[in-house]
């Protein structure tokens, strides 16, 4: 028997993706050096479509050609090691897929190395965690278009389906485009998670609400226009008891956030491409700040305690907080899409932003109701330079800006940190400024460094001997 698809790495993600293929009638072979993982795969495979291997040679021999083999192993050196181990067994035309969260520059290098030897290499973003892999993830494949068509039927079958039945997978673009788009997805994920964390902080510290009341707010938000996977899981987190106790597990968890790097990479690349995404930057910075527990404890003793937010009407305040979340959620996506626009031009990815919004509507971590609005905006105008310039989005934003200002000014006055909320609002206020104060920055640069400046309505660059002028 020949298998249509091979999977290397039968950890939870790899195993679940293969089981998903098996459910759709595809015959798949899985490889893991740990033979117990292959055994587990076969045991969980109710359809008897899958087989586990712990030796490379028979695994490769079991695959139909051209072979399509996906690696789901931790990003970094392990990916290179697996490729080196596989290469001697592969034939020209075979397709190798990296389904992990690899840095797109590593993917670029691998594409070059492997394509030059006659193989196809795919950097493929897979979002949705273990559950998504099992029941339908959002899939972002980048690489050679002809090779994509070989895998298309399998990927479309296993991908999540949006409400309209459309599969959440599309050909993203050449080279590392798939991994790039997945990285930006994760950047947006960091931003939304930070905004939810800040909402929790405002309700907990500012309004002194208990977990039960906070749970109800998140659940209510998730029932409305804010509907998204991250709020959906958050409302459930606020129901989950610490095993064997009467209190919630969330209260026992250390307030130090970890990260595997995709958020940081998004910010780093955004700075390289000069596409500002301050909401994501702030989310990365706050995960880092959270790790300085000892310093924070010391500082908390030196600087006086956080006072309560003074609200006359709590319901009104919470309604405004919902508006602030909606507003900043829009800003988070807008920044991510702007980064994709810049990257598409710089790296010649030819990204179709409507298609990307479309495949993010289900399966992935940042799926939300609002993605339908993003999809509509880029469908109306595929060349839309910035999401905030879309007429539909403009209306949505205008409705919620006043509430956002109101709730954030009270939050700031009370001394509660809401850096992603405020960074998003300030980004918006700067973005909607026809004239920014950057003329002063230019004057300063020319003053101390003779870096020159440009003048309104006059061609060329200019320099002034500023010292002489101010000495007059
Ligand atoms: C997804 C997630 C997934 C992973 C994150 C976690 O789309 O399914 O983004 O890829 O859970 O990379 O990232 P951190 O460990 O950096 O929070």
C-alpha cells in the first residue's frame, strides 16, 4: 500500500493533523523515532488509513510519488537536521513541507538550497493549536505554485471550514510567504491577547470585579460583535477551578508570560520594513516586563498603590470598555495588514489580503467576526493601502472612538497600566494627523547633526546653521 502523505514528528500537532487526514479518507504515513508515537497514531486512527514508522527508509518507501512530506518539529536547527537526514532518500520533484513556526529567513534559505537541488520546499503556517490540527486548522502554505496544486486536495479537505463552507487554506505566495503570513498572524495574536489581559486588569483592579463578574463580561462580549476565538477561550478560563479546590486556576498561575519568539520576530521585521505596529510591539514588551517579578515587587513597594477607577455608572463604563476593545481590535488587525502590504511589495510575495482574511475566518487563533469586515474591505479594493482608509471600517471606528477615549482616560487617571490600549489609540491619533510634529524632529536632527531637512513646496534638501540663528 502506498500513502499519499507523509508526516515527520508525531507529537500532538503532527499526529492530530494526520488523524484529520485519515478522517477525510486520505492514506497517511507518520514517522517518529519514538516508536510509541507511531503506535499511538495507529491506535487513535479509527478509519485504519494511517501507519506509523520509526525508521526513515521504509517510511519513505511507503509514500506515493511525487512524495509530499511534512515536518512538524520544533523550529530551528532540528528542521535542518531532519532535512539532511531525509535528502538522501528523496527524488527530484518531491515536496518537503515545514509546518512549524520557522523564521521566514530560515525558510528563504531552505527554499533556495532545496529548489536548486530539484526539490520543492514549502514553508507552511498552520494555526489552531492541537484542537485545530485535529478538527481543522487554518493553513498558510507558501512555495512553488505547481507543487501546491499536488497538495491542494488534501489541504482543502483537512482545513477548517468557514461558515460559508469555504476551506481555510489558500496558496499564499512564493518563497517564505506562508511562514511570513503565519508570523504576522501570531503578531496580531500577541496584540489581541495583551488587549484581553488589559481588559481583565481594568475590571479586576479598577472596578474591583470578581472572577465571576469578569467571566460574564467576557462571555457577553463574545456573544456580540467582538466574537473571537481568544475571547471564547478566555470566558472558559474564568470558569475553570484549580483541581481539587474551590477557587479558579487562573488565580494560582504566575504572572510571568513566556514566548517562543514569533511576536518578537513580527516586531523586528516590522521595524526593518518601517511598517509601524506599536500594538504588537507593546504586547511583546509587556510579556518581557512581566518576567521582572522581583523588580516589580520592589517597585510596587516604592510607588503608592493603584487607586480604584471612579465610575458613577459601572454599566456605562463597561459598555465603553467593550467599545475600546472593538476599536483596538480593529487597530491590531489594521497594523498587521499594513505590515503584510509592505512585506508583499518588498519581498514580491504578491499577497492577496482578501484571501488571507478569508482563510483566517475559521480554524486559527485570531479568527473573529471582524475578519469578515476585513475580507469585505480588501474584496472591494484589493489595492487598499490601509484598513483604516476603508469606508466600512471608518464607520465602525467612528462609532467607538469617543467611548474608547472616555474609558482610557479614566483608566490612566487611576494609574492602571493599559499600554496596548493606549498605544493603539495614539497610533490612530497620529495616523489621522495630516501634519505630525515630525518637522521638529527634522529640525533637531539638522541642528545637532547637519542631517538636512526637506521644505514644503520646495525641491531638494536643506541645511541651516542653527547655532547662529538662535544666538541672534
Ligand atoms: C497558532 C499559535 C501557535 C502557538 C504560538 C504560541 O496559530 O496555533 O500561534 O503557533 O501556540 O506560536 O506562541 P508563544 O509561545 O510565543 O506565545
